[in-house]
């Protein structure tokens, strides 16, 4: 009986000790987990703060660059107007502008044309009118940054991305895609409107779709690669969005591998042929492959 009692006491002590050790381990794990969560929060806050500071510096730099460019443009204009050689030319230009202004209608002004192009882009379903509107938008956004701001306010970025998403390889659609890419490029050059291009949820998927679908058309391919490179370089969130999407990364790898195969085939043809077109094709594919690697 004594041995049984002692055995039960030892078992109770062992269970008690094991329970204490388990509680100590649980407490240590809880403290460690809380410490890791605290460090993760601090790291996230630090990264957010660094990103905000970087963005503020980038905005300040862009504003400074924009101001310097404007000052240089005003000074060059003043210098050109004061030059005696340009006086006669400027008088002729002023006379032509005065005549045009007298005969100009309200719908012929750049503001009215910009407004009309935006309305057609967002509402019209006719291919010809939409193509003409894209061409007008490309021209207007290239002229003034204010038109880029107006285009963003009227949701032209989303409209263009949706339009390009539904385009095929027919000639009218190729022209629409080309003008759409030019509009997006013009908007991305303006520091106030550039973030609106790359934060749109359709931006990365549509640009990669265009990149894959028009990889054999150099002017379109290099335009879309330039847009992607600008976004990845200046907007870390855009780069993170692409890297976190396995489908988009896989698509880029497939395009790169396909271009490499085409480049090797074109190199063999160019080396064994005296045809000028074969060599030009090889040079074009080489430039496209190089831009993809960048």
C-alpha cells in the first residue's frame, strides 16, 4: 500500500512538473510570437514611412524638374522673340494666328476637341469614331499636362485599358492600341497623373496582354515595354503587383523565351543570307529581346 501511494505521488509530481513545463513553453511561444508580430508591425511601419518619404522626395524632385523645364522654356521663348532674325517670322505667324482665330468656331478649340474626344472614348461604340478620338487624345495629352489631368479626371485611363483589352490584330485595332499606348505614355510623363496609370487594377494585365499579343510589331512592343519599365522603376507597388502574380511573371518569362528562340532563328537566317530584310529583322528582334530583359 505504501509503495502504491508513493508511486501515485511520484506520478502526480511528474504530471505537475510536465504541466508546468508545458505552460512555460506555451508562455515562451506566446512571448516569441508577440515579439515577432511586434517586429513585423515595426518593419511594416518603417517600410511605409520610407515609402512615404521616398514618394515625397520623388514628387518634390518631379516638381523641381517641371519648374526648371518651364523656366527654361519661357527663357528660350523670350530669347527667340527678342531675336531680330525671328521678328519677321513671328509677325507672319502672329498674322496667320489672328486670321485663324477670327474664323475659328468654338468646337475647333483644343478644349472642345479634348472634351469631345473623351466623350466619344467613354460612350461611343463605333470603331472609326473611337479610333479618331484616341488619336485626338494622343495629340492633346502630348501638347499640355493640363489635358493629362483632365483625361485622368474623366477616367480616360480605365476607358483606354478596357478598350485595348478588347482589341485584336486587325489594322484599325492596331492603330487604336498604338494611340492608346501613346496617351498612357503622355499621362505617365506628368508627375501629377502618372500614379493614376499604374495604380489601376487593369494596367499590368492589359499591358502584358498587349506585350504578348503584339510582340511581332516592334513599335507597339517597345512602347509597352517602355511603359512597363517606367512603372516598375518609379512605382514599387506596381512592381510588387507584378511579382506577386505568378501568372503575370510566367507570361513575361514565356515572351522572353519566345523572343530568344526567334532571335536565334533570325540570327541563323541573317548569317546565311545576304538579304537586307533578314538582317533588319534580326536587328529588330535583338532590340525587342534586349528591352524585355531590361
